[in-house]
C-alpha cells in the first residue's frame, strides 16, 4: 500500500497500521520476523507448539 492509498484510507476512517516506504515494506517484515523468532526461541515456543 502506498502513501496516497494510506492517506485516502485514513481520510475515510479506515485504520492503517503499516505503510510501505521506499524500498518497500520488506525491511520491516524482516525485522519483525527476526524479533518473533528470537522471542519464540527464548520462550521455548520455537517448535510450533
């Protein structure tokens, strides 16, 4: 979702939590995935159970 689409959504009253910026949302997704992986490993939930 681009900045203009996000602005239109906000104007319409639709909540927008993440907006892709250059070069895209990929770096954020990688950071979140890494944080979740570390958290699960520390709590012993890394095996999918």
